[in-house]
C-alpha cells in the first residue's frame, strides 16, 4: 500500500460522496466491480490513469484534482513571470535544453526556441519531447476547430495528471572561484574541440 494511493483513494471517496453516489453506483458507472472501487478508496491498489479519467468524468472533477496535483504557477500576469519560470527550468536536474537563436541577418526570420534532445541522456528529455510532440498535435487540432475546448482541456488535465508523479529536483548552481572556473572552462573547451575532430 502506497501513501500516494491512499491519498488518491481518499479523494475519490470525498468526491464520490459530494456527488451523492455510493460505491456500487460509482462501480457501475465506470464498469468496475464494487470490490475494486472499495480497494481504490482504501488505497489497496493503484488506480490506472485511464480509470482516474473515467472516475473524474463521473464525479465531475478533473483527473488532476483526484491525483492532488496543483500547479506551482498560480498566475501569469507579466512577461517577467514567464521569464522567471524559464530561469527555474535552467536549474531542474535531469532536464537539459538548448536555446536556439536565429537572427534576421541569418535568414530573414527572427526566431528563438528552446529545444530538448530526446536522445540525450538527461532523464526527462525524452518525456518532454513526447509531450511537446503530442501537444503540437492537440494544439493544432484545437486551433483548426477539429477538437473542442472541452477535449483540449481534458487532454491537458490528463497529461498533467499522468506526469504528476514524475518528481524533479532542483540543482542550484554554486559560485566558483576564478581559478576553478577557468579550469572548468578549459576542460569544457578541450572537450568541445575533441567532439569537432571526431
């Protein structure tokens, strides 16, 4: 029995009661047995994300609410809020990204992007690439009126719920003295030169 499963079970029970359903009614609506719903609510078994989505739909809440996910970003009110988030991204351990800049003189277009190499050994880069690939599809479907706002919002909530258990750690940079910094710079430059020769 996992503490997270217990907390999810408690939230399922809370929202079920708020909706005025008993366990048998919930079980019937999601196509599960009464015993399975009882196990979910006691945290005895893990609830699959697809089942959480079904339960959320029946109870009229989001998957994120059942999972207890809350975004650390409450409100974006200025450009500096966006920049602050990007600065924080720089310190996330197991995520590596590059900032790409194409100036107008290099091709007539001014574009900047952040890219994640999905084949790099940073733990979460592949997940971010898969997420961004799917987001591009979902966003395009919504933007071209193929998908409804409800479907697009549901996809976002389910995606956040799915990744909510992938905890990351922050890795704050440390100030290096001049000599150490120059030594590391030299090592870095030598490694880059070696890559170019290979």
